[in-house]
C-alpha cells in the first residue's frame, strides 16, 4: 500500500443494517412500553393510597359524634372521593374501579343511615304508619295498559325488565349511587332522576331513556330505534342500530358493531339535576359528545359511516 493511502472500510451488508435497525426499533418500543407501564403503576399506587386514606377518614368521621354540619362535610368528602375515581378510571383496572365504586356506595349508605338517626322523629299516627307501609311496598308493574306510570320503590335489584308500552320512572332516593339495569323493554319511556353508579341498557326496542348524571359508565347492548339522553364518564355501545344519543361524556364514547347512531349534546334537565351532578362527580365543563371511537372502523383519515351528528334543526328542545 502506498504511503498516505487510506484503507477502505469493508461494506456492511444491507441485511445486517436492516436487522440492526429493527433491533433498535424493538428496543425503543420495549423501553416506551416499560415507561408507560411504570407510569400507570405509579398512578394506580397513588390512587389506591389517596383513596384509602380519604375513605378511612370518612369512616372515622361517620363513627364519631356530630350533627348536620358534620354530615354536610362528609357528603362533600364523598363527592370528592367520587371525583377522584372519575379522574383516575381511565388507567384503573375494572376490578379496582368496581371495588372503589362499591366502597363509595357503602359510605353513601352509611351517611344516609346517620341522617335518618339525627332527623327529628315524627309523631306516631295511623296516617304516617300507612305512608311508611306504602313506601316499603314493592310495586309490581301491570302487564297491560299503555301509558300507565309505575314508580319503583324499595326494589332489591334496581331497574325494569320485560315490559311493553309503559311509562316508567325512578327517583333519586331509589337509585342513589346504585347500579341500574334496564332490559327487554319495548316502546317504553323511562325517566331516571338521580345519580346512578352505573347504567346498563340491554335489549331495548323503540324506547326513550332519560337519565341523570351517571358517576362512571353506561353500557348499551343490542338496542334498536331508541332515544337516549344521559351524562356519564364513559359510554360503551355494542350491537346497537338506528338510535339517537343526547350525550354528556367526559371521555371518548366507544361503539362496536353498531350502525345508524346519531349524537348531539345533552340538553335534558330537571329541578334537582345540579345536586345530582355534584353527587356524581362529573365535570360539567368537559363534554366529548362528538368524539366517538368506532372499533369496527380503523381508517384514521376517514370518518366512520356508522355514526353521525344530529342536525341542529332536528334536535329535541322540549323534553316534557
């Protein structure tokens, strides 16, 4: 080799370069997955610790002495606990979410029991006894008679099943932070004024469902030709067609195996709805009603044909 000549480096085969690039991409992907997992675990640990500490404080307050002011403070803290769950539900497992919601429901029941203890006792009369007996009765829906209104009272499993052409309603005390189930209903109008923990709708046809703020999730399955109006943290809709949703949802709605769904912002109201929003912990200023993820439509640059927006001139404005 002549003086000053530079030795030429051997060329690396292209296949080896591609293999090295693939290894680097795989290593980067694993690194990102590990970071995401660590962040999720860190958030979950924070939630469990914060939730458990606040729950214990509320239980201690309920076990002590106090009057109306104490109960108001406990009610505010339970609402804060519900808001904490709503804010963290996106990274919690379904098991953790269910356990937390059950604990909140138990705290709410304990609070209601304390309220009953400190309320002034009513004077004994035969009239009041009759009222108490009537309130404790379980109402059995009539099988016939369209337009007949049925009030649910003291039912073990909250909701309605297997009815046709009925006007159905439940109030705040019946559904307060409970799981509500509506199934196998046809041509019914259902009004739920209160704040459920979750709402399950299955096998509804030609129904109209109006519901107050739901603390966590609403599940809709196999419903056809229905109109829904509700608020929630999460909406999941499966095998449903030709239905309209007036929606307030703080996360993105999810649909799967659905066709002919139309969405508009939630506009239904009733006198106690603000108190129910407080109880639910939902953020009224965050509404993703027009952001819908279709699990059957993966094209990112083309909108799913399975859902759309209700034109403003066709939206319901008078609900009564």
